[in-house]
C-alpha cells in the first residue's frame, strides 16, 4: 500500500485543520510526517533467500530418505533447484512486507526509523523557526513506529514522558484503525503542552511552516 492511498482528501484536510487549530495560540510549529517504510532492508532479502534455499535442500534430503520416488539425485538439478527457490525467497521478501519483516531484527527496524526521522526533521526544515520551536510527529507504517521530535527551544523545557504519552496514544489509535483520530489528538495535545509551558503566540508571530501532512 502506498502512503498516499492511506488517506482521503477529507482526512488530509482534517489533519491540516488540526495543525492550524493547535498552532492558533502557540508560538510553535507542528509538522506531521508519514512514510510507508523507513529503510530498504536488503539484508532481509539475502536472509530469506538463504533460509528458503536451505529449507528446500532439507526437503530434498527428506525425500531421498522417505520418498525416493520423488527424490532428486542429479547434483546439477539439486543445485539449480536450491538456487531457484533461494532467489524466489529473496523476491518474496522484497515484495511482501510481512515476509520481509520476519527477517529483520527489531533493533534494525528501530535504528532505521530513528535515522529516517532525523533525516526528515532536517529535510522538512522543522528546525527553521525563529525560536527553535518546531515539533515533528513522525510515523513509519512498515515498522509500526512513532517518533515525536521537538527542537531545542522546546525539548529543554518539556519532559520526554510527554512525548512518550503522545506516541502511546497514536499507536493505540492505529491498532483500532483510527489513524487520523490518533493524529488529530496528538497534534492538539502538542499544542496544549506548548501552551502549558508558556509558548504563547506573540503579536508578531507568523506561520513559519505549512500546516499540512508531509508524505515522503
């Protein structure tokens, strides 16, 4: 599924409206960023190829022992069969996310998501505010991970547990297939936190970053 197909035009407008509402009384900027997948995970394809090929080779051995009528004895045919199944396994892993995820460690997923989030923070110029008061809500669907990043003007006065609670809320809504509801709630909560911490909108405040959802 492509990331754009996850949201209708009306849902994108809801997100944009939520950002506008959250920023109405604060001096911060809230940037929602969504990606379908944070990494390429080529290692998963290699691992899948090895596992599929190895399992098929084991089947050949079992066939030789218990079902000799269907066993393969020609070494060249065995080699080609194992190679073909291994390549097929690599292709399946590449195109089927559920299979690919079986061959990637959680540590690898976490690292790739963090790196992509940091890259998105820079690419979307969340840092580009006068008082360094940008917040990025980053969601990566393949990894099923959410990261909230606040620029230094905010992070120095807001505890990490506040962002952790926002992450938890988004994940819970995603599990209930209420993705947009979770995003709206998270955006509005970010606005409330900044208001509580004194990031009140100034008379000369301008909208420094656009309000809509970033889809990468």
